[in-house]
C-alpha cells in the first residue's frame, strides 16, 4: 500500500499518527544507520511502524496493558525534555 494524502477521509487518525510518529522516530535514528545495513534498517523501521500502530489501535485502550507498560518502564531511561 502506498502512503496516501493523510487528509483523506479513509485514513484513520491512528494510521496518520503512526506514520508521522514513525517518520519522526526514523529520522531521529538516522545516525544508527552508520552501524547497520540497509536491510536491517528496513526491518527495524517496519518493526517500529507496526509497534506504534499496534499501540494506538490496541494497547492504548487496554488498561491492563498500559499498566504493564508503566510498571515495566526501565528505571534508567531518561525523561525526554527533562533529563539530559
């Protein structure tokens, strides 16, 4: 499937947000591409897109899953925008 105009009526908010967020994540990770092959980068990008889409369409509305995600956040992760 080709990416269509994100303003089309048949594009869900979850789908459009997934594509925009995935593109932002991919662009932010571009420096990793220096260390891995094009093939592996393509796999990584696809996995990120599907994980983000799954979050918006399934996990975000599942209280138990959100609770599990909250409890399993690594304590050593910096808080974006707050921690250096």
